[in-house]
């Protein structure tokens, strides 16, 4: 993969961005920056940011732009992110996309790829409500599509699986509505800049990964 990959992964919650980004990071060494994971880390540690973000997250709403933008700018300024990264779950609003552009321009950098993981809306709800995450290593499973050999136990590390609070049915509908109204407009934003590549993500993770690797060479 290109040495200076600076990629954005776009797509609805449940489209598989995190699963693919995690594997790409493991196999290529690119730094995976997931704003959702970072925020969950803040919530777990009880930081002021976590305390402020928690209510929004539990309700399936977006955390305010000012908090997220500062968090991402700090992260991509860290030494390990100097050469190659993937942003997973950011930007999610037009102001976030504009802030990212401004920040990259300021450091004479630019995005190399914007990948849109497309999954039909009717498939997303089932993917989200059945998703389970390992509390120890972060591996992502699904009760039907990608089950562990022993229910509730991670095959990778033996950790206990949990359901994210925002994957409960009450929050899922809200998240998909927020995606449609606030994040989908970013597809046009990046299409107009000739950066957007669409992947059919309604296929097996293996097939999606092969397509992804092909286009990120
Ligand atoms: P994710 O793991 O990407 O689905 O994110 C989980 C939750 O974290 C979202 O539903 C939002 O509440 C919050 N979040 C993550 N990334 C962002 C972002 N870029 N802007 C606003 N809120 C975010």
C-alpha cells in the first residue's frame, strides 16, 4: 500500500468500515483512527470528553463537532500518524470535512482515498443489532453472520463479548436517520472533488477486503 495513504472510510453504521480498517491496519501497518473507539475509550476512562460525549452516543446522536474536530486534529498530529492513516467514522458532517481539509492544507497534506462502503439500508439494521464486540481485543463478531465458536466468547483472545449500548434496537434507528441527514451529504462533497470510490460492501468481509486492497495499492 502507498506509503503516504491518508484515507477516509465513509458509510453508514454497520457498513463494515471498522472491520475492514482493523484488518488493513493489522496487515499493512497503516494507523487506524476510529473516532467511535476513541470516544468509547474516553467514556470508559471517565475523562471530561467522555462525560460530555456519553449522552449523545447512548442516544445515537452525533457528538458536537467542536469536540470531535479537536480530538482528531490532535490524533493525526501524533508521531505514529505522520505517514499513513485511515479515518474510520470521521468526518461525519460537512463542518468536520471542511475542518479536515483546512487542517491538511495547513500541513501541506491531502487525502489520498475516500472509500464509500455501500450497503443497502434494509441490511444495516440486522448487522448492527446482531453485532458483538470483544471487550478485550476489540474484534468484531455477529451472532448470525460471523459467530464465535462458543457464544459470548471471543475466538481470537477468549475475552467476553458485549453489545455496544448504541447497537440496541432503540438507538439503531436514530443512528441510521442521523447518517442519512448529516453524513450522506459528504458523498457529494467528495464526489465533487473526484476523491470518492464506491465499494459494494454487501458481500463477505473477505471479498470486500480483496476489493479494498486492490484499490488502495
Ligand atoms: P461509531 O463507532 O463510529 O459508530 O461511533 C459511535 C458513536 O460515537 C456515534 O454514534 C457518535 O455518537 C459518536 N461519534 C463517532 N464519530 C463521530 C463523529 N465523527 N462525529 C460525531 N460523533 C461521532
